[in-house]
């Protein structure tokens, strides 16, 4: 598995070695030793999540102000544009974002560490998205930054308005949101 630091080096893209032939393919989707070597610390994943969404559904930008979650994310069907926003005030990349296209075809995964807001938009007819988290979902601590915050200026790779949940439609601007120190 190849680990590629993104423009924000704490966010890492993982590209597996895929072995394929006329029968199909095989790849190792997770190896704890390699993962921890790439991110430079031990991690325990406690929860796996799986979602299915249709084209132009945008989920995010989510984070938990307490019980922050690191996430290892991938798309197993379809294609999505995945985004991580650094919301650590003390970070030199505070308020910056990185995004990658994740798909069933490219089999890439993205590590989004604690201290980041996370979101994605579906680019294909539908997509299934799975991710591991380092802490449990805590709805009382969940927060949402507006997907269209002008200060972030995220290029979501879609035209028009995305399909949002009521919660995501209420996202706050980064400058008004609770963030990490």
C-alpha cells in the first residue's frame, strides 16, 4: 500500500496494490502496521460506517467537537469527491482544505485525522461510502460547517446546488463555528 501525503500533510491518501486477472481482483484494503507507520502513531478504530447516496448528495462538513474522530474513508461503489478541512486553530493550515476523488475503480482511501471537518459529494449515479472511525458517534458533540462557506471556497466538482440533509443545510461558517485549539 502506497501512502501519499496530501497538500495538508496530516491528510494521507492510501493507494493499494491491486492484483487483477480475468477472474477479478484482490487487494489488501487495510494493514494496521503499514497504516500506523504512514501516519506516525498508533490508532484504534472502534466503529465502521456505511452509507449509500445518489448523485449530488453532499454530506458534511461534519466533525465532533468532543470525542473527535479520525476517519479512514473509501468508496466501494461509484465515485465521490471527498474533502477534509483543517479546523485546528494552532495549525499552519487552519481553514485550508484538500479534496480527492475516491471511487470503486481507483480503490483509494483517505485518512482524515482528528481535528478536521469531513464531507463528500457523490459524482456518480449513486455511491457507497465506508469508513472506519477512531471514536464513537456522539450526536451531542456533532457540528457542521457550511459546505458553501465562501472563506473555504471548496470546489465540489458539481454544478448547481447539492442535495443536503436539513442538518447539513444549517451548517455554520467556519469563522462562527466551534473549532479545535
